[in-house]
């Protein structure tokens, strides 16, 4: 497979970092971002140019615009993976503060749209490319005490399907359910029970090749990384 240019958000830890490792090990070039300066510095030390990593809050449209400008100077990406996400602390919806609810929506929904806004025009101009918006099992079902997160991922499912209808032939937008993986985010709601699920590195061994093989035929389809646990 020829080397692809891949943009990944939320690379500081968890699934984002595991995907970076999986893509780079397969010979691809990754431009990643994270709010974590420590996570970014760690990736810079491990993977030098042509890979690049920047501190960016995807909820801030101006930061995303500036970051996209730097990345696009090297060419349009083949794949954009909107992975950055946060979850609320377990609580009934009426006990979730306005600030916490907004934080979930700002990162999970607005952050995804900000990235699309600033990378998609270059991909459309080239006429090829795949947008992968990370969803969740809770974007297709629900559970108590994570209503804000469910709302954000149901939104991702809807906006991805609408985006898919707007794209020119030869491109694709897909909502991807990664399955349940033992990450810091999962431990917020599952606690120690999260340890019974696969680790990010094992997940990435399946997810990286699956994402790399996505193309126009998957446009608009709600997908799931095969072989994982729900």
C-alpha cells in the first residue's frame, strides 16, 4: 500500500495514540493533534518528520484553522480521523452542569465539525479522501448517566450521514464505532471493570488496517471495527 497522509485528532493517549503507532508502523505519515502538551511532545520525540504533532483544542475553531493551514501546506490528507472526545462523569442528566454538558458537545460535535470545515475543502478540490468520525455504541443505543455523551454521538451519526450525501463521487464520510476498549475514558464510567476489555494497542492492530482500507463504497455507512467487544 502506498504511503497515505493521515490526520488524527486526540492523539495524546488512548485510541488516538494507538492509531498513530499503528499507521506509522505501516509506513504512513500522520499529522496529529491533542490538547495534551506532554502527549504531543512524547509523540514528537518518537516520530519525527514527515510526521507532525501539535497542541490543538479542536473545540477552538481558530486553533483548528491555523493547524489545518500548517498541515495542508504539505498536501491534502487521504484520511481524516476525528477521534478526539470527552465523556461526562456518570450522573443523571439533570445533575450534569451546563458547563460539563457544553464541554462534551464542544469537543465531540463542534470539534468534529471544526476539523471537517478546515480540511474538507482541500480534499474536495483533490477529489479524493475519507472522513472517519468516531461514534460509539452509545451513538446507536443509550445508557443511564451518560446522556450528554450519548447525545453527542447520536449527533455524530446524523451529521456524518448528511455529510455523506453532500460529498462528490469518489469520497466518503463514515461514522465508526470503535467498540469497547480499556481507555482512560472508559474507566470514567466503567471503573475497574474496564480492565476486562481489550487494550488500545491490540485494538489498533485491527483498527488501523480497517481504516486504511475504507473508500467511496463505504460512504454514509455506519461501521464498526471488526472483532471488538460491545
